[in-house]
């Protein structure tokens, strides 16, 4: 008999169908987790879910046979992985396979914002080129300092891609990396003060909430650009809106927001901001790779109790 798996919100297209080849897939009708737990709670051995989809402890309590939670995505801030690990439940995610595409998204936002690609597109469409003449000049990237907050897998991919632009790349994280030659800043505000552009690619959750607040944004300054492809919660969104509105921050390119899919109304009307609907990893190829890795983690677990890409909190659980 195929093991029973609970498929929750946040899975990519095709993932439930892929799971169905190996598992009996249960999806909560109308999101009714309570009803589902009542009916098949004793049977559920696995959960497949999005890393930003809340996984209530009260639900876990009702799934006594649960062994593994497989997340679609690398970020898993909505999952209390340490608590699950203590209960002997392994959590997996999909690191690595999306680095290149998320890094491309960061570079696309960087160019779109600094070269005003979207604003200039509007300039043409609105007939302003004809009426007003050439669009205003912008600034290039060569010789600029680009700061990366969070030099992990994706941050490193961004740094690699930035090498061709002739800019200086610096970074901040809690610890310096021994394997990179880039300048390290222990102090995020000090780094922002020295930077022309700050690219955030930090994980979400309580540990990074509002890490980028008024001090960092003011340090980046009126000529500075802020790009975020990590999680919206790492920046104090009200402070970001105020800094842009008051001209204390120059421009922003945002793929992620604090309360998705809600975007602060003030940002919509701003010409110096490029907004994306959390599409960092959203190519057919990358999403397929994420779905495949999620399923391969489950299959590997059921084959020999070894998950392929457990989250750090669960790495010790490999038998
Ligand atoms: P990763 O390899 O774990 O890198 C995270 C980096 O952040 C590490 O360098 C870590 O270094 C640093 N960091 C963590 N907590 C920090 C803190 N409190 N202060 C300063 N630095 C901190 O993760 P990744 O694979 O690169 O992914 C990063 C994040 O990107 C994910 O967690 C996810 O939220 C987001 N993401 C977004 C998209 C999208 O579609 N926009 C797609 C994929 C991922 P230290 O441990 O040394 O501090
Ligand atoms: C996805 C992401 O958008 O991997 C992550 O952490 O944010 C993105 O790859 C998400 O996980 C799937 O909706």
C-alpha cells in the first residue's frame, strides 16, 4: 500500500500529480485540516507543503504516524523544524536547484531599477518620448559598490554574476565565510553606508524580522538602491515606504513582501520602484527541479531513511 501524504498549500503545479505516483495524496477539502485530521490523521506518514505555509503544532499532534515534512522551496520560515526534529520528524527543503534563477531575478531587478527599464518602458508607451524628448540619464554599475546581505547559496550566485559588471561586491552575514575573498562587514548599517546598492537575500522568520530598518535604509541613502529577493519580513516595510516617499532612499526592486500577496498601496504609485510577485524561482525548469527534489527526498526517506536535503535542524537525524 502506498504511504498516505498530506499535500498542503504552496506546492508547485504538477507536484501533487507527481506525488500521486508514489503516495496516496490527501488534500484538505476547502482547507479543512481539522476534518481531514479527524478522518485520516492516523494514516498520514508525510506532509508536502510550501515553506511559507503555516504548519500548526495542533495539526502535528493529530498525526501520530508522521515521519517527514517535505517543503517546496528553500525557505521554511513557517515550519518549526527544531520542534519537529525533537519529535523525530525530519524536515526537507529544496536548496541549490533554484540559486541560479533567483540570482538572475536579483540581477534583473538591479538593472531594471538602476537603468529605469520599467519607467522608461512607460515613457515610450505614454508618448512622452515624442512629446518631451529623450528620457533622463541613469547611472551605470561599473565602479559601484554592491552589498549583499546574506551570502549563502543564492547570495554567492548573485556575487558570481555581478563579477561581469565591474562593480565591487561586499557582504554581511552573522559570520564571515572562509571560502570567499569579498570584503565582509559584521555591521549591516556600516555596510549600507559604504554601498550604492544593497541586495537582501536573507531567510525569513523571527531571527531576521525587520533587520533592515530605518538606520540601514538611511545609511543607504537618497542615491542608494535596495533590492530584496529573500523575504519581505526582513525589511521594516513601513520604514521602507517612508524612506522612498521622503526621498531618504533612492529606489527599490522588490520580489518579496511582508504580507504576500498584499503590497503596500504607496509602492504601487512610485516610479522609482519595480515590483515583482515573488517570482524569483518561477521558471518552468527551476520549478520542475524543485518538485523533483521534493519528491526525491520523500522517496529516499522511504527507501533507506536518508533524506537528500534535510534542513540544518534535521541533519543529525540521518540514520
Ligand atoms: P542560505 O544558503 O542558508 O543563505 C542564507 C544566508 O543568510 C547565509 O549566508 C547566512 O549566513 C545569512 N543569515 C542568516 N541569518 C542571518 C542573520 N540573522 N543576519 C545576517 N545574516 C544571516 O540560503 P539561500 O539558499 O541562499 O536562500 C536564502 C533565502 O532566500 C531563503 O531562505 C528564502 O527565504 C529566500 N528565497 C527567495 C526566493 C524568491 O523566490 N524570491 C527563492 C528562493 C529563496 P550566517 O549563517 O553566517 O549568518
Ligand atoms: C518559491 C521561495 O517561490 O524557495 C523559496 O524559498 O521563496 C521560492 O522558491 C516558493 O518556495 C514556492 O512558492
